[in-house]
């Protein structure tokens, strides 16, 4: 997506830069893990933080990463996932 284009509310089109993205996660440990992964992918300028950090901010592209706080809160496991069969 970096390098793609986006059009703002005024109709101005610009290329998407790393700073145009925002990754929001509910937990600090998750934020740290996402930062590590983005850094490893060469995306060091993509802002990553908790909801509190980004409250009131906007970005052309926002990813919200979801997780549970404990294994007991997981609604289902990958073992219970059954892909559709023909």
C-alpha cells in the first residue's frame, strides 16, 4: 500500500507514505510486538500505539489489531476452525 495514492477531503491526491498509516492495538505488549514486526519489514515510520495514544487523531489508513487479554477469553481456537469444503 505504501506508494499507492489516496485522495483527501479537498480532492488532493498524494502518494501514501509510511506516516500516512496508523496501527492501533489495545495492549502495550501487542504494540511492542507490532513495532518489532513493522521494523523487521522496513516500516519504521509507521506509527503504532494504543487507543489512548491516538485518541482524536486521524490517518488515511488505520489498522486496528485485536487480541484478547488471556487464552481463556479466546472465543475459539484455530483447531475449531474448519475451512469450507466443496
